[in-house]
C-alpha cells in the first residue's frame, strides 16, 4: 500500500491537529535511539478530553510508544482516543501487536497521520482496528509525519539506507582553497548544526581523498544520546587512507569501515590489526556500497564528500536530501575544487531541482536544505 496517500475525508478538529503534532514531538524524542526501527510517539486522550498517557519509542527499551502511553492511562483509556505518529503494528516481533493493546484497552478512536511502509505492517494495523469498530482517522500532518520518518520510509520503499548529502562551501561553491589543502570554511554554529545532523544518522561517509587530506575524526560530538556509535565509512579503492590517521588510530573505539577493491594484502592486514573493518567491493559501485550498509542495519548515511564522491552520488540519483552550508566567502580560482564533481548536467532539464527548501542562518553562515525532485520514483 502507498503511504504517500493522504486521506482527509473524515472529520477532524483543531484538537486532533494539536494532539497529532504532540505525537510527532514525542516520536522525535527517539532520534538517534530507534534505528533500524521507526520513530513513534503516542498519547492517549480520555473521554473528558484530558491527556492521560504519553509514550515515546526507544529501541533498547523494547516497549512500544502505544504500550507506554496505555500503561500511564490505565483504565481511563477506555473510550478514549489514541494519537499515534505511525500506524500501529499488527504482527508479533520483539513485542506483541500494538493493535491488540489498543483494542484491549477499550480505545474507541485512533488518529494517525500515515501508514507504516513496512510490508509486514502497511495497512494491516488500520484494518485490524476497523475490524473491531475503532474509528481510524488518517492524513492529519501526513507530510510532517513522513518527513520525521524519512529514513525509515526510504529503508523499506527503496530497500537501502537514506542518503543525505551534506557539504560546506563558499558562496561560489568551492569546498577548499585548492586540491591539497584542508580548509574549514564555516563557523562554530554551523559545526554545531553538522553534529546535530550526524546524530540523526547511523553512518557518515567520505572518500579516500578526504580521509587523506583532511585527516578527519568523523564523530558525533552533539552530546546527545544515541543507541549505536556513528559508523565511519571510507570509499577508498586505492587504499590511500594513512595508517597513522585519526580514523585508523581510533578504529578500535569507533566503528570504521573501509570499502575497497584494493589487492594490497599487506596494508589490508595492517588495517585489520588496527581494528578497521573492510568490505571487499568496488567503492565506485554505489548500489553495492549501500547494499553493504543495509546488511549492517545502517538505516541512514550522511555523505560529507569530497567533490567526486558527492558527484558520484548525484549522478547515480542516490541522494534523498541535501544540506549545503554556505560561508560568506568568495574563493575563485581554477584550482579550488567545486562542491559537486562528475560530468554534471548537460542541460537545465537534466539539472536536479530541489523541492521543499529550508533556509536557516547559523551565525554568519546559512544552510539550505532540500529534496531532489522525483526522489520517490528512483
């Protein structure tokens, strides 16, 4: 079933709108703590209109948001309304079906923005509730709900991790002064925002040249709680990553995956001895790269460059979201690399158009975030 379908044929009130928004806020509390499962929030409103239970889902707690909210509500849930950010599941997995919990609690109405994209769930949860004469209202704040769970939706609809391309550049689109100099262009507030983005993702990906030139740490320093450590992924067919780099020296404590088709067995053995994980596939085959990440239950990846890696993902039409950070600088020159490499568009019709643009100021810098047009059809 298509979760992009919005059904607003049923009546809903401003209270429904308000409480649905609250369910999304509760779901968002699980950012960084639910993958590869979805973000889910639930609140229970009693017959008198008061909120009597709230719950958020956290993977390690096992208990689903609906069960948490119903436990708080107790007997007062009978005859009430459940506001859930994502369709309640109707199958036995790590927990019993949430549909049964809602039915057994005596809930009479469920308000939920969208279906679950998981084929084991999609539409079945709503159907089960309706079988037991529970009113189901869908479509309220559907766009916001899809945006909240965009990584989980991509995971099931595209059968691969969600790809978010993030780049920092000057106003004229340069990412450094020249090809051999590591250059920090944006300021501290932009850096804080970047760490928030890293917190949202399961993996961070760069190319071998970036690992060589920048000697990055590629860690999540947001200070926010996360369930799993951020996995660092380096695409490096030529195996240029220095053995004395920060990435290699910290591989034992921070998961580091090098994807390469190199036949340098001696260096591969030394990297393995230092705790680096290796996947022996062609790093240029991005479908295979994403397939490797999916095998490791990595639901999303933040691609941070450099130029050729960004261009490769763009040309392969594997970018689901972009965030460009612009510093108030003009660099110019023919040696300073541009943000996006590759062959590029040969006509405006081939150029990627972004939708749903958001512009945010971070100190002197600004961030533009958007979604490539037609990404759902890939």
